[in-house]
């Protein structure tokens, strides 16, 4: 006796054409976190005063941060969330004229400011990159060192963004994450309100994105920030 195959398969729940499993897109961890920077009326000069004052510990220690990255002449280096460009001169000096510095930001206003700054200071090795909410927009295998300074907590889609950085990183490359220590009962109220997660939770996200912790850098000059050095797993 002949039995029709397709009806039988339907009854058993088996399919000749199994559906391909798809990973749902990452959900936003903090909608609107970058609204201030996306505002077309945003004045970058007002942020220069806030970001580039000696009272801001990451600005005061920008040369030390660049040194901590172990940059060699000729390397490709990216600053994710470059903002007003406070790190760009130090990074450009470290990588030299034969290297490349990618100033990456999501804000149209900051992008214009960064381009103007690089042009006025004649830093020809600097390329400004307009990133998206989910991607650094860096080319695959294009960088040796990446730094994110007080920026990770502004990643609305951190796993997607860090995976794009993972793809951009060359073999032996490193990422330096510097962000605020968020410790209830210890950290300032502004940090507790503004920063969504502490270091341990961030490390879980970074591992999910394909990174491994190389070093929990102890930098005594930074009182409110932790420093993590990471490589590709």
C-alpha cells in the first residue's frame, strides 16, 4: 500500500525543509541614552568645557591612558565615543604619521567637531567615523588597539556594538574599557543614576561579545573609573 509522504510528514510534525533558527535582534538596554548627543541643536563647544577640564580625571590622565594602551608606531587605533576628541592628539602622537587613528562617534554634531579639529591641527592620520547605535562601523581587521573612555554605559546595544569591534580587531589586538565604578552606597548619586551597570555585569556582556579579560588594570590616578584590558577569545 502506498502512503502519501507529505500528509504523513505533516502528521508526524517532521519537515523536509527545517526552518533556520534566527537570533532575535538585541533589545535596547537604555532607550534614549544618547538623546542629548543626537539633538541637532547640540553645541559641541559646550561639551568641550565639560569633557576637557583638568577636574575630569580621564582628561587629566589622557597621556597615561594612551601609554597604558601599549601603542606602537604604525598601528591602527580607534577611540569609540571620541566625543570632543580629547584623546586624539595623544593617540595620533603614539601611532605616528604612518599609523591610523579612527575617531568614532554617534553624534552628528561631534562628528563635525572632530573633523574640524583634525583638519585644523593637521592630523592627517585621523579618520572620523560616524557609528550607528548597533555598530562601530569600523572595517573588519582594521585596528590593533581600541579605547572606550566613559562611553560603554552609552552603548544602547552593547553586545552588537562590541561584536562589531571584535570583527574590527586584528589578531593580537586589545581593547581598553574605562568606565565608572558603580557601587551602591559608595559611588556618587550621579553615577548611580547615570550608569546602568557595574563592572562585573559589564564583564559578562564583554564575554558574550567574544572578549576575554587580559588584565584588570590598577591605575591609582583614576579614583572613580575602572580599567579593563581585553582581547579576542
